[in-house]
């Protein structure tokens, strides 16, 4: 909700300034009237915090510190003062100081955190709001610390799994550029006047083109990379890519488990804190990184609102593991949906880690085979005419020693240049 800075006066004409968090200016006037104050002027406060969005591990540490301090009986204001005294980036320190200031002015902690822009995720703010209503705010911070720690570990595992093939891809490009730019041109003089096979002619032509237009090729590669990054962010393209992710052979099944684990953990944390299922679904949907799955939640939410069970609604989602709806159905039948969701989240976290390891197992040999195949093509393009030369020397028997010596010396020089 927006925060309004106001100037008001009481019956005696005494001026009072402050700020309140309300839905609109009409509610602001009503709240001030209840305090026997009359609004003179107001303006909506614009957040000036320069702190960027916190990462999952930073949020986990933040929640753990607050849980420990609040559990020890330290007030919220003093807890933020203690945290802000530590060495941290200026934007983060300013944000913590501002939160402390807003709390002193009577604003709820959840609203003060919401005033910091995108620094804190929507899920955390809603969980804190639920904790304030129930009076269990320190337990809420403790639960959120565990939640974001697990989220960070899962995201880090996915990132690590994707880093390996990217590094190998860059390595493949670098190796091929070295071969085509420095190694292959060494053999061109040796092959002059020879009848070369098609593969060798193609590789030589490609090598000459790369060497003569290296700077232009680099510029084109940079432009294409930027263009691809822009295109994949477009909604229609992103939608199709995300849909393909969950339908890929082998990899698609593993991606489904990872997405299901992320959703199950978030839904479990929200619902077990006392939040109603509709709000839990709305917030959980926004934590799923797959656009194709996220857009299916419109029909899921409508289905639940129309009276269908959660398990029936979730079973219609293409991109989740089928076991999720089945375990939710058991929780609904037994009346222990929160406990079943928590158990399901723990189970899927283990399965997601196994899925990530399987992805790495599949991608590692695949990328190595691709790199070995490309290098083998280049080597074959060079060695086939060389073997042909040796065959011609043996058949002719003329000056075979001198020609063999020349070829051997050329190979030795090439190896030295590469080293």
C-alpha cells in the first residue's frame, strides 16, 4: 500500500505532521478524522532506497538475525539498529535505518519493509504481515530463514548445473577459433596443387574466412548475443522456450521435478503460516521461474474459487510432477493439508537435487562428445590429405626421404607453435 506524508491540524489549530500507510487518500482522511485531526495537505512518499533486491542467502541471513534478536526479547526497533551497525553496503544500511524510522512513527514492520521498493520479496512481506496478526513474528522470521536458505541451495544447484555446459560451450568456441585461425593455415602451403577432398576444402575455406574477417566475426558474435538475449526476454518467445523445457526428452522430466519442488516449498511455507489458500496460490505462482507454468495458474485459481479441490486444480497444470496433486489429495482427505504439503516439499527437494545431478550427468558427456567431434573433423580434414601424400610418395619412390622430412618438419613446427 502507498505511504502518505501528511500535514494536519487538531481542533485547537495545532499543526501535526506524520505519515500513514493506507490504500488511498480517502482512507487517510478517515484515519486522521478518527484521531480528531483534519487533513491540510498530503503527498505520497516515494521510496529513495538505493538498495537492490536482496538475494535468497541475504534474506535468509536477515531473517535468522531478526529471529534470534526478537526471540531474545529485543524490540523490533533496537533489532534493526543493531543489524544496521554492521559493515554492509550503504544502500542496505540506509534501508534498515529507514525501516527503523518508520516503525518509530507507528508503521507496521511489514509496511515499512514494503516501502523499500523491491528490496524484499512479496512472499516475505506477506508472511511478516501474517506473523504480526498472529503475534508470532519471531517464529515467522525463523521459518522464513529456513525457507530462503533451502531456496538458495536449490537455485545454486541449478546454476551450477547450467554453468558446466556453458563453460564447455565457451571452451569449444575458443578451441575452434584457435584451430581455424592459427593451426590450420600452417598446412595450407603443404596442400598447394593437390587434389583435396571435400571436407578439407570446406575446412580450409572456413579457416581463411575466419582469419581474414576475425574482427568482423567477433563484432557479429557480440551483436547476435545481445540480440538473442533481447529476443528470449520477449513474452511469446519466453513462453515457447519455457514450454519446451518441460517437454524435452529426458531433461523435461527433471525440470518438472525442480519446478514442482520450488512451488511446493513456497506453498507449504505460506499455507502453514495461516494464510488462506487463495492468497498462498497467488504468491506461490509468482515464485515459479517458468512463464508457461505460471500462466496456467489463472485457471487453477478460478477452479478453486468455483469450489473444486486444490488437488483437482493442480492436476491440470502441465509442467508439474503428477505426484504433487496426488499427495495434496491425501492431505485434503485426512484434513492435514499443511503437514502433507510440508512433507511433500521436503520430498521434492531431495528429488530435485537428484534431478540436478542427473542433468549434470547427461550434459557432461554430451558436451564433451560435441567438442571431441568438432576437433576430430578438423584433424580429419588435415590428416586425410597428409596420408594421401604419404601414399603417393610410397607409390612413386622418388625423393621420398626429402618429402617425408619436409612433412615431418612441418608437423613439428606446427606443434611448437600450438604449444
